[in-house]
C-alpha cells in the first residue's frame, strides 16, 4: 500500500496540532519505536551537515525513548528554559509524497515567549519517512529530518518549536 | 554618556575579604563601548583554529570586536590575519564563513588581493588620473598588528601594543596543551557550527563557564535524566561522564575540584573525574599514559572549563566544546560553538563525542538553554540600582591562596592563585581574575 497525498497531509497536520496543543503523549505515539528525529547543523552558508555520525547536528536521536526523555524534561518543572513554554503555531505547507512512503514539506513556526516578550519565526523543510504499522495499518513516523534554514538560534530551540 | 568610575563598578578590597561587582557592569552602554575599544579591539583575542584553513589559499572569516577579520593561508602555507575590508572604500572583501581563494576580488570596484593580502590590482589604474601621492599609498589589506599561534589556536590583536603571545597566555598555555595534545595529530572542529544568541551581557557567559555553583540548580532536569537512563538502560540513549561523576553528589567527600587563576584574566574551573569509558578519549587511555604520562592524562580526563580572556572558552566535561563569545550589545551576545575533537579518533568515539555534545551543549540540547535563559533572567534583574552590588563573587574568598597546589604541580603548572575543596565549595574567586584584568584594561578610560 502506498501513501496517498491525503494521508500524508492529515498525518503532518495532526503532528503539528499535537505539538502546538502540548498533547505530547499523542505526539510521541505518532513515532515508531526506532524512529530517527534529526535536525542537522550547517557546515557553511548553503550546506547542512549530512552524516550525523561524523558531523554535528542540532538534534539527532535514533529511538523514540530519546523523544520521551525530551518530553519528560519539558514537563519536569526542573528546567527553567522549558517553563513557561512559548506559545507556538506550526504551519506545514507544500506537502509532496515521494517514493511511496516519503514526504517532503515546508514549515514555518511562529513562537511567542511571554517571559522574554519575544516573537520569533523558525522556518525550513521537513523530510519524513513513514512506515505502515502491522497492528492497525496506521502510518507512523520512521524518520523526520528538520532542515532549519534560519539556524542562528535566539536562546532556545526545542522539539516543540520546529 | 559618561561611564561611572571604577570604584562604583568593582569593589575589590582583599584586606577586608570583600569582592563585589556592580550590576552597572552588565547593562551600561557607555561601558559596553569602552569594552569594545579597550578589551576586544584593544588586545589579544582568539580568532579560530589553524585547522579551519588547512590548505594553501584556505581562509575563514571572523570578527574582532566590531571589526570583520579574514584569516588566510598563503600559497607558502603561512597564516595571517587581515582586516576584512577593502582599502578603497571599505567594503568587506571575503563574504563567506570559509573557502579557498588565490585571489580575493572586491565585489564593489574589483580591487584584488592575493591570499597573503597583497594588492594585485586596482581596476583601470592607469586611466584613473591618480596623482603620484596615490601611487605611493599602501594598497594591501591591513594586517592585524599582532597575530600568533599556539598549538593550532590562533590569536590576533587590532593594536600592536600587546605582550608577546607566549607571555600573554603564560601558564594557561599548558591548559590549551591538555586539549591540543590529546592526539599526536592535534585537534579539529567537527563539521557543523552552532550559533546562538542570548539577550544578556557577554560577561554572563564568561562567568557561567567558570561557575560550578549553578550546576545542580540550573541542570536538575539533565541530571535526573542521566539517572533515569542508568535505572532503565536503553542502547538508543547516550551515557555521560556526569552520570558517574561524584563532583555534584551531595555524598561526595574530600577534594573534588577547584580553580586556578592566571594573569591577564585566564582561568580554569576543574573537577576530578576518572579515566572513564564514559568519555570518548578512553580509547586512547593507554597510549596517553605512555605519551603524556599518568599525571597529564589524569588532567585530560578531568572536567575542565578554561577561559582565555576575553572570548575563548574550552569546556571539557559532558563532551568537548570550543566557544567564541561575540558581544553584540550591552544586553545581547552571540555564541559561536563547535564540537572540538582530537584528530584521528575512531568512528565510534567520534559518534559518542558528538551525541554527548548535542545532548548537553547545543541550544537545542538539554542543558545550555537552562543557562542562557538564566542569563536573560539576570540581565532583567540587572536593571535595578536599588542595591547595585551583587553578592555573586564571594564563595571561596576564605580558601583562595597564592600559587598552586600539589595537583597543579603534578603537571608543572604554576597558577597565580588557586582554590581546592569539596563538591560544595564552588569557588567564585576565579571571577576576580576576569574583573581585575577588566579593570587593568580600563585604566585611564574610566573616572577613578
């Protein structure tokens, strides 16, 4: 079964909504157990890093457990950077299904950090690899690569900001 | 605007056991302007690593204070630093972070310069009806008046009146050596620069790197996560040397760490750590024991946060980071950060180093954001002048002593002052070195 455009759009939109609402348990459930969550750094003006084992990334995790750790930290009350968290809205556009199970898209997020009285926009590209689960036939995220185009980070960037 | 007098900024009275710094130091625009002129544009600063321009004609760009700088390796392999500005009308010549160019051509009027900074052409010079006076002008890129290298670390100054680099680094050079000599082939930056800003004064970063006191207060989420990873091991998570480190444990007893201070504002904050497989350097443990000896190896494995005043910090703890501090304004700072690694390490060790780095050091990681958000909270609080003096520079005053101790002597290191103690001492007197150097550099520029 190949992925339809409609299925891809629904999944990406759903992920964006869950992140924005802070429904992070449901968000985690979108990811396969061994999922890769990857936001490369940049070598220079035009080239993001490509090999996470020999080059630096902003975030690179293989395994959902690592995302669970991030969610735990964001909720822990033990991280001053994580609370009060900024208000965020994701906008996901230009969704294109490629190669039966891969999806490319563009994103922008708008953040408002009340404590800092600071509004910021992150923007870039998403590349997903999806996998259909054996149990219920639902599509899950096997890989999400976030190419952040404006990578001069104003203080903090977290999993819910991009 | 006139800057306040020195006595209203730094209250340094050793005989009374007092060292206080005023909030004004962190948010006064007149002070920031003087810091740019006197400190960042008035003496040695770190530029980058020689390995950022390894081949003939390679270059990279940076800034010294507010001035754009080009570091270029010429055809004979010699490195030099230039003001990255055309002598014609001032346009920045090299516009990329790094590259390779035998010839740099100004994009504005096509004056050209070779990789040694020599002018190779003035467009339409003969037709230009220049006077003989112009023919006699120097048309090369302006060289930084002082430029030098220590084991791959490059430094430059926009003024000529500086001590020789070796004198300025002094004993602190031995601490750079502990970084540079982890591999026989020296060190390199892992590809991928991470740049972030924070809405705070640059001296907040200077202090935080040397501040052991904040660790368990600002980073409990990271510490708890390491504990959870130990309790429920999962091969997909990365371990950390902090997980086994006694330095922050309430139960730790005896000597756990301390500080060394050096002339010109250089300082080290250190904590004892074992030769542990939690560090990627472990694969070299035997080789290092033979090549550098047991004592220097012990120091290479221990947690070390080094500041070479005013803009270089090398943090070796959860992983290994090179940081360059770039002040943008009294309340705004840019950090340029890289993962620093010994050349020739195995693929597995490099992967471990990178994962540990991302976890702890990145602005997208699980520790640094808790620092930078705290800097911003400090910066807001600095607006107050109700009680201008801060009480954040007094821990360890009763333990600071002139000279070093047995541990520094074990590697032939002779600091100006030292503090040594248990895990909860968390010395703050090493900050004094920053502020005394700051005061020395401001001499004559501030009212008494």
